C-alpha cells in the first residue's frame, strides 16, 4: 500500500475508535513554552518524554538542525506568534547530538538534486537572483556554538522583549539526556 493511502486508512480508524480522546487539549500551551528543535525522526517522541511535555503543553517548532537563520524567516515568525498570540512565556532552542545538519556537505545535496534531473541552468538562474544555494543549504560545524547563535537570534530580536527567557539546550537522541548551553534566566 502506498504511504498516503496507509496514513488515510489508519486515520479513519483512529477517529472512529476515538483514539484522540486522551490527546484533547487547548491551543494555548499549558506549560507556556515554545520549543524550537530539529526535525530529526529520533526526537519525535523522545524529546517530549525526556522533558515531560505532553500534548497541549508546548508549541513545537521544528526545522533542520534547530537552526534559526533568518530573523524574519518562518521559524522566527512562529516563535513570535507563539509568544504574542499563544501566550508562550519562555523559549527553548534544543539542538541535538549527531545532528544531520552538523557538518552536512551541501554539495552532496546539490549533486543529489542534479542526479534527479535538475539541470545546471536552474542553479544558474537561482544564483542570478542573489541566492547562494550552497550557503543556504549548509549546516553548522559546532553544535554548541550553533545553539548559542540561534538563541541569540531570538534574544536579540527587535520584536522580542527582555522578559522572555530564551534557553539553549542539547539533547542526546539516544538517551534523552539534556545539556544546558544557555540559561535564559541568567541575564
Ligand atoms: Zn538534527
């Protein structure tokens, strides 16, 4: 069965059986937290369990590498909406060990795109718009520094007030152990 068909079939039963009942929660996060973390599949359940977050407790914002690159990009926009529209009072940036974005070689991604049939001309056209695809795709080299950098994007954002603590953490995707990188109360 194709993936989407499998998902839709499962979903029908899920709703019919009312398996959603134990997850019913409010749009405003109970613990008043916004969490920016990586899209890594190992963190889907582990992160929530390891920090005791249940359905309805936090706004989860997921992006490759938990990186906040653009102060006016969609990740930062989500953080602002979480804080000002959905009452999140604190922000956590949670990077993780063995992240795929750590030392990721963007040229490999570009070669893969090309091998699927996107030609050089397309890359050339994109470069003429001022976008450096390689730079745009690139990950990071130092996890701790990267978490600090993303924390600072939020902390120093002109639209984020100083009463919003922004914490930086690193999680082990195997054991769930957290390492504190920056404590947002220490300011
Ligand atoms: Zn990752």
